[in-house]
C-alpha cells in the first residue's frame, strides 16, 4: 500500500493549478485500487461562477478528479513515471450518477478500482464520497497516449 503527498502526486499528473484535483493519495495497490482526496476550499476558482450565492463543485470536476486518481493508479500499475509526452485521455464515461452536492469545506474521497485493461484502454469503477455519503459514481474509460 502506497501513500503519496502532493509533491509525488505532481510527478504522476501533468495538471497544475487550477486544474490539479488530487491533493493526496491515502492508499494505492498497483493493479487494483487507489484512494485519494481532494480538499474542496472556498478559494477554488470555479466557485466564483458556480454558483456565487450557493457554491457547488461542478460535476464535471468531480469526474475529472476521479480520472486524475485513475491516471495515478494506471501509471503506478505500469511502474511508469510519465514524462511531458504521456497523457491519459478520456475514452468514455458511463453509468454516472450524482447523489450529493459538494461544497466548500468538504473533503472528496476518490475511490477508484481497475475493472480491466485491454489494448491500452483502461476501465475503472469510481466513487467519490464526502464522509460516508456518495457524491458521484461512474465507470470511466481512459487511454494512455504519447503526444508529439
């Protein structure tokens, strides 16, 4: 089981502020699962417009946070530290359900499990929770690509 702080997280993700959505990895079992967190603060840029009178984390960003955790899991599973030419692209998002709004002060717990990896297409089951409550769940499909 592996734990990663933000310094190590940045070695595995090309994202940076304001789009880096994984703050820490709590558990990681290569080839199986990852548990990571995103601390949601009132200082997030997206709260300026979504919605100023009642701030809610956009659902697409919750899905993106799950995908970023999945990317770390995939790279760690392959024992690969990505370079600036490696990216993980979405190939599909299925069976998505939003169950609870995420607001400033929440800590989003990202739980990702590999379902399969066939011909470079990874499929994951993802759940993001606040405490014991599910905020969103989805099946994600991604592909690792090399860019020019």
